[in-house]
C-alpha cells in the first residue's frame, strides 16, 4: 500500500524540480551551421558570451542551454568562413529554436565576388568591356564571358552576348570578306580586323551553349561562323588568320588553327587536312610541342600552345605541361609588393601572364595534377584587384607588372592594374575544373593522324 504514495511523491518531486529549472533559466537556443549546399559544417564555434561558446557537431547542429541573461548575442566565429547572418540578437521572447547560419568559405566568397564583377561588367547591349572602363570589347573576351555565365547557369546573360552577334550575321559576319571583328567599342562599332581565332572562340562558346541547353537556338550563327572558318583553309590544310581591316589576309597562326580544330564540330576532311598541316609545319619533333613563330626562333614557343593543346587534343603528351617551365618566372606585381610566380607568354620572362597562368592551372587539373593546379591558383590569388566601379567585386589584371606581350611588343596601359575578363575567366575555369574545349575534345581522331603520338619528323 505504500508503493503508490512513493510513486506520487517521485512524480511531484520531478514536476517541481523541472519548474525550478524553468524559473531559473530564461530560455535555451538551438541551431545549425550549413554550407551553400545545405550540408552541416562541423567544428564551428558558436559564441554566446565574450568567452563562452559551443561547437557544432558532425551535422552542423549546436545548442546552448541554461541561459540566464534576458538579452544575448549568438555569433559564429571561424577565420576560414564568412557567415550569414553574422549574428542573432535574442531575448527570452524570441523564437530560439532552429537558428540557421550559412557558412561560405573565404575562398568561395572570393569566387563569388569575381563572378559579381562579370555580372556588373555587362552593358545594356549584352557586351562586356575587356577591362574596367576600357571602351574596348574583345570578341574572345565576350566568348569567355558567355562561358562564365553558363558555368554559373545564368543562360540569360550568356544569351544577351549571343543575341548581339546573332543580330549582326547579315550586316557583319557575311559582309565583304566576312567574319566578326576582333575588337569593337562599347557601343558595338567594329574596328574591322577579323581575327580567325576569336571567331573560333565564339563558336566554342556556342557549342557549349547548345550542348548544355539541348537546343539549336543559335544554329544559324554557329553554321555561318563554321563556314567562314572553313573558307580560310589553304591547300596545305592550314587556316589563314582572317583579314586585316584593309582586307589583306592575316598569316597562319598556330593558336587560331587549334582553336578552329576544336570549334568546328566532329571530325571531317577539314580536320584531317588541318592535322596534316600542324604535324608537317608546326610540330617540333625535338621538343614534342607545337610551335608558333617559325620565322623568329627567339619566339618559337608560346605558352598557350602547351596548355591549350593538352586541353584540345586526345592523348596529348603531358610532357607539354612540364616543358612549359621554360616560361616560368617570378615578379613583383604592380598592385602589391608580394612576389608572385607564374608563366610568361614567351621566353622573355618579363611578366607573369595571369591569364596564361590560369590556362596552365586548368591544364594541370585536366591532367589530374591537382597539386600543381592548386599551387598556381594560389599564386594568382596574390594578385586580386578590387573593382573601382562596382561594390563587392574583384578580379585580376591581365599581367602582374609592366612588360611585353608575346614577342617584344609592349602591353597597353592598365594591363597590370585593371581587372581583365580573360584572367578572371581562366581563373574560374581552373578553380571549377571546367575545360571549355571538352565538348569537342573527343572527335575520334584516327591514331595515324595523331602526330603528337608518333611524328618524329615535323620541323
């Protein structure tokens, strides 16, 4: 008979004990720290006073009990992350359950700021100036910008670029000697030098668009560019570089030829003849690399023929990336005093070409050489430059310091200080492991035509 009395006493004791805790402790708080994918982030300190904190568990969850203050600030702290919101200021009347902090790594935040620069750089006509406040619009740079927008699934912004050129098919692309102008002003007025390589890059961007979207929206634009490029092929299989503003032909340039090889879909007699030309006329059997300026041995090799060839051709020797060390050098950037190591255009080695260093970082990543890719990306990060025009926007200058481009020609004013599309685009390609040539990389080239695997003749 005593047992029920004992149970009743225990229940009453438990009830009053719980009430006593509730009266002493004003409230408790729970929450979670997640990343941009909604996954929990472990090991983040959540401060609820100047010195007191709890740490998130494997799922990102955290909780603070026995809070006696009426007002409290809850704030995460970790130098590797930026948090949104930065803090919660709460009192016992607030809802204190399920407070979410989103953690974005500092590295991820910087890539977002680079993308934000691209977004703000786009003009109302769809075009992007190649550098901030530069009034020069490059066809190549706009092809890169379209690829960046697609990389971030912002097809509407990419389409604005394509729409501009789509509207110029009859008035520009098919006029006279044909081709789109390599450069124009920000209002879209062309300068009329029609460089083949830049037209090939617009086609590469269109190939990526049609593959990703699964449609043929700009098929006429693609077909007309392709036809124009094919029309530049000479009897030896090589492509002339397009036309100068006075309609004279531009000489054959190796870089543009490999761009066109990738840009024109499939594998056909056009590709076969072009490979014959490259193997016979532009292949160094000694160095096992494509060469650029045959008439000038001092500038025989060019960096982008190492990196782009590897990213374009199936089974291309990875030795081409290692032999690119001939271009390695270290410089003190114009915008900072921190030495940066990277690649020059050529063996002058008088600048770090930041765009080209991005080429190499991507090529290393495509080759599975993650350590090398990471090193050169981290070197590039030393040369971030903040936008003078847009908030929360950063980029990279074209080069680290004043010097020359490929060959002895001096670079333009601002090349080492203003954010430039090409450097930022190749940094993001490398960071995300995106190879713009991948869509047309596997063309089914016969082994007999893969001169890079067996040609010991060449030049």
